[in-house]
C-alpha cells in the first residue's frame, strides 16, 4: 500500500519536495545525467512549475477529504457534512417577546405591526403574522353591562364554566358586577369592579382563557398575549415593563406591555458553535428516548440554553418522585408550547411526561393532551476570594478571577455539587505570583439575599436546579 493518499493514518499528501525528488529521479535515471545539477536550467524551472501544480492538486484532494467530516470541515462544507446526520446550522433568529396587548375585542393586528421600547436606544418589534386579539384567548378583560334590566340573567362563561347572576327589581350595574366578582374570584381568576367595569385577570400572567358573554354583557377591552419579534437578530434583553409604546396605529389597538420573559434570539451559529452542538443534536436519531428528546428540543426550539432528560423505567416512584414509566425534561429557555410539542413528538407511547410545567396540546383528533416538563429553579452563589500573593499581580487579576468563576459555573451545568476549590487550579495557571487562595461561599434561592456566614463548603445543586453567579456576587480580597 502506498504511503501517500488515503491510508490507515488518514489522508497523507505528497509535498512539493517529494514530488520534485520523484520527477528528477525518474528523469535522471532515463536520461543518464543529473537533472538537478543546474538549478537555473530551463529543465529545472519547467519541472518545478509543473511539480507545484501537482502539489496544489494534492492539497485540493486533502481539502476534499477533510470537508467530509464535521470536525474538520468549514463553512458550507461543514453544513453539507452535518446534513449526513440530519443536522442543520442554527440560523440567525430575532428575540421574541410575548406581549400583553390590550385591544378592542376582535381587533386584528396585521403582520408587521410595530411597537417599541422606552429604552435608549429604543428597540422596535413587529408581528410576523396577522393576529386577532379577542375574548377567545384572553389573559385579562374589562367587562361592562350593555343593558341593566330587572329579572334578567347575566352570564359569563370562562373555559366552559358558567357564572350567572339574576338581577333584582332594583338592581344596578354595580350590583350585577359585584355579584359576578364574588362568583368568579378564585384560584384561576382575580376579579374586581369599580361599579362600572368588571376587571377579570387570569391568575397567571402567561395563561390564556376563553370567555363567552350573555347578550346583556359586553367587553370594553380584552388583553391577549401576542408574540412580537425584534427587527434585529440576536438576543435582545429588555427589562419587564419597558415595551410600552405603539408605533403602528391600528384601530382598536390600545396598549402594550412586556411582562413575560423573552424567548432569546441568536446570531447564526458559527463553525465552532455548530461543531459543539453537533454532538448533542445528532442524538435526535438515537434509539434511546432520552437522547432523542434532548436533541429534538435543542435542534428545534428557539431560545433553549440548556436541556437534559431523565426517565424512570421502573414500576415505582423513584428517588426524585418521578412516577413509574415517566420521562422528565429539564429545560432552560424556549417557548413552553414548542418544548411540549417536541416531547410529544419524540416520547415513546405509554410514557408519562413529568415536571412542574404543564402545557395542553390539541391533537389532530381535537382532543387535549397535557404534556409536562420541568423549569429549573436557581441557586444563587456568592464567592469571597482571598488571594495571598508572592509579588505583584497583573492589573486585570480581579477580572480574571471573576471570569474563571463565572465561566466555570456555566460549564459545570447541573451536578450534585459545586466545589469552589475546583476553580483554584485555573487561577494559579492564569495569574502569576499567587501563593494561596481561599474561596468561602454563600448560597441562597433568593437572588436579593444578603450574604452572611461565608464558609468553605460545596454548593449542593440538584438535577432540577441551576447554579447562578455574576461579577457582582464575586468579591476579591488581596492579602500579602
């Protein structure tokens, strides 16, 4: 077997010097004199030119060989290589904000309707399809009486549950609305009235409900949840309550507000990111359900920053209180409905989705099916890093320490515990003249907690939690 070309060691090419030696060797043998004798000769110049073109062809062949594999291909060749595994590069996507849009009942917001933030610079967002805001899918509503009549029945039906009031002879609008408030108020809805308007609000800001009214009641306005996308691609993070201005005047479009966390956008995956995600995404063709669910969520749901999946194949509840024959996906980021859809599409028949988040999906048969998955809770960690020095430290030593800890927390992901000592080795490696490092920690599930009682101890993190820190929670103290 030749030592060049496709070999057991991979693709081995002939270099220019090898090609020149072979050509000159053959010519010298056939012609009976050393063709290398005069480097400036016409023959040597001719051989060198042709050998260089042959060497370029070998390099082209090598590039073709490496373009076949995801971990050596680049650009379009990488796109083609990952397609063999059914994977595609994540395209650039805008950030999506579920916006509480107050409208006159039945208002249609056309595709391209613009709203904007009150931040500086302002951020424009738009609808990507025609959307109707109506009582059929509302989060809150303002209901008024269209007529006040004695001995009349006033009925509000919320999600198929009927609430009715029979008006007395001398009943006023305030009496009728007050009685409806008493009936409706409960776990699902919060109701109030000022005597003229009945305010109905879903208990959860992300909930959508349907409403039907008797003819003697009508709506003053309804608030639905409408997805608006930023005009620019990438992750745009805006505080709650800052998207409040309407830019496109639509009749019946009254107000907007962002109260629900965004679905993060992203820039197009670069080659490094695609190679890194390829390993996780490839499992969507796996015969193992957990890997397939994880891969489907990562590949198909925008805004997911982390995902892992566990199952309980036994006939009893497991140590994490998962029911028998169930699967639990723990997902950070992304839209609830899209995540639930991927779980439904991939999970095996008879397997129960388990978790703290419920989504009702409508099947092709018209029936509703509840899919559950888990949204993680957060463990907030404060670090107090005391550094004893042997001499002068680099001017950026504090920023370096904070970066090492912040990146380390992100890379660890979920684990049984986070050991602060695990960051020390990298600090010694990146910062010269350090003699000793101590890293006591404080942790809490309250992000506003005041850190007290720092201790050198591991931070327990369950599979349903994420550890979180940032530069403001990392204190660096210099000693020596």
